[in-house]
C-alpha cells in the first residue's frame, strides 16, 4: 500500500533527523533545555525521545485501528509542520542545521508528509 511506503519512509527519516539533531545540539534551541549544562541537555534531549518513539510504535503496532489511523494522520501533519518550524528557527543563534544533508532530511520529511496526507 502506498500510504505504508510514506509512513515507513517518514519514520525512517524522522529517526535519522533525530540522530542528526543530537549531533547538531538541537536541544540548545529549546528554552528550558538550553539552560542546562551541555552534557545534561544532551542527555535529557536524547532520553526524551525514548517515550516519544515508544508512543509512536505502540500507536502503530498495538493500538486499535482508529488510533493507528489518527496517529498516521498526525505524523504526516507533523512531518509537514516540522519543516516550517525549522524555517521559523533558521536564524536562531544556536541553530546548527546548515548542511545539505540536514535540510535534505527535513525537506524529505516534508515531501513524505504531503505524500502521506494525499494517499492516506
């Protein structure tokens, strides 16, 4: 099913983006996390992704079909909105997302989100 292709590609891109976000110290762009010492901010930002991905995986693989459908729609919408969030913070002093690689992932998520919405 085409919608599954978009979902699995989007999740893969999201995971790679979060790996890139850790490398690029994205936590320094968040109000409360930026006040933490570097190692603490890194650890908190990284650990917060565990429950986030647990909820996503639970919703996709264990939840009732209507929850799964709503989650997929939400994820596709997030992939699109996420692009605009990065645009809003493009000039943030702690923004380290400057490479073609990083923006390729962010832009790829945007396109996948659009595709997922259109095929969902």
